[in-house]
């Protein structure tokens, strides 16, 4: 696994390195915070692998989709909850996540589980998921 800094050390330009590195830009471990998307710790648009060890009910926020500073269609984001409490993963207002048979703007991750998510569309439509993924042990 490589971070963008590893690729830049080999001479790859920073923008290309951020998008093509397996782990993205890092950091790999982030601390969740808040109780909603607005107050959550946001995952960066090129932070593709995240481990988290937060307090009960703490939250991570998914990046926006599209634009200069957003997730690109079909980028893969892997989140692992290494904490001792349930982790909440939020999408922004009106954005839905389809995972393991549910569709919502919030996904609860129990301890020691991993979720893989993919942005699928930047266009908001009623009842349509903008993020799809799987959640498992």
C-alpha cells in the first residue's frame, strides 16, 4: 500500500499521486467527532483508507461528490472502526448511502467492522443513493 507522499518521492506529480495512491493522501487514522454531519470529522476527498478509534456516537463525514475538491465517481473509500464504540458515518444533507439493504444519510458501524463505499452520482434525486457500499466484519 502506498500513500501519495510515497509516489511523489518517486517523481509522480502531487495531483496524480493523490488520486492513484492506494491509501490516498492520509492520514490513515482520524478521530471522529460531533453528532451530525455538520459537526463530524470530515474524510478528505483523497483519503481513501481510514481507521478510526473514537468515543461512543462520534461521527465521520463523507466528502462531497464532484467538483474540484470532491470525491470522483467510483473512488473507493474504506473505513474501519477500531474503536470500542459504534461509529456513525454521515453523508451531507440530502445525500443518501445505500449499504447492506438500507438507504439513509447515516450508517452505524459497530466495533471492529469495515465498510467500503463508492460515490455513484453527483446528481441528487429523491430516493436515489449517491453512495453505495458494503458493511461487514
